[in-house]
């Protein structure tokens, strides 16, 4: 059976995506902080429901020195990697405390790059595999409410674009996922507009389907492409006055 590694597997979107892979015949490696404690029940349910093999791995994306050993720990290397790791952080705190800024940037960009580089080199040598990573519409244009988080996501989107161009001749698929509003634990304290907010299950289904089609970059839902295209066209002098 094919094996997929899901990073940041405790997130709502990650668990929904894991279930789509499991029900379609994939084995799973799930990785994240304190994962054995928090995902044992979820693992057992998927194994019972779909008969797949599932292993749990502890991972601290901020512990850069551990990433090589993490890669080496797999007896069977995955056929693909899907990364959901991210941290919204506190924008106001990051403006006053660089430690907060660095944590947000490392969680959303630097740490992810450190780990994905290792898998990219492995897939390139193998000439097969896929990498999927979740960015955000927040990376499409800076806003005062979340520009530390948004700038890290913008960097991740650019990194994935370059990685896609590098690995394409080697038959390695790289897909960038750019979700809009999703109803998750991370957004539970936000007053999201219900008409354009989707469920983690919706995201998981789209990620599975579009990865199988080898899409390059997807907005979820697709109408966010047009929303963000319009927002990016707003002149900076006007955008400043919107104060968002």
C-alpha cells in the first residue's frame, strides 16, 4: 500500500485529510507534538474503520537539529508528505516581542523549509513522490491584523513555487494549498462569515482529490482565487485607508 506522512496531524484539517487517504487505501504516518497522547484514539478508529496501518511520530518543527533524525526514523519512507503545520500567533505581541515574531515565522516557514528540504532531496533522488503544504490567503497581501503570520505564509508560497519548478523534471509533484476561512480550533474565536466558511472535511476532500490530479496550486474553496485577485488589485493608497 502507498504511505503518506502528514505533518501537524493534530489539526482539524489534517485529521480530515488523513481520513480521506485512509478510506482510499493509504497507510498513514501521523506526526506532531504530543501526538501519541492526543491522537491514539483517532488512530485506532481509522485502523478499525479502514484496515490501514497507522504510525504516530513525535515532531517539534522548531527543533531544527532533530529533523534529520526524524527522517531517518522511518523504516519505510513515505510516498508523499502533506504539511499542515502552522501557528497564527499574536500579531500585537509580535510587534513588541521579537521572540514571538521568530516563533511565528519559524513555525510557518523556516521550520517547515528545514524539514521539507530533506524530503525534497529524497524524492528528487528517487524521482518519485509528492509534497503538499498548506499556506493561506493571508499570504497574498499584508494586513495590519496578521502581517507577521501572513508574511511567513507568503514566503512559504514562494518557496513551494520554486520547489515545484525544481522538482517537476524529476517527476516529483509539489502542490500549494491556499485555504480561505475554515472552521477549526484555530479560528474558533473569530467571527467568520458563514457564507464563505467551509468545514475541515471539505478541505480534506479537496486536498485528496487535487493531489491525485497533480494540481500545482489550489485555493479552497476555488472562489478565493477571485476574491484575492480583486484584493491584490486594490491600490496601496486605497488599501491603507481600509485599515484592515
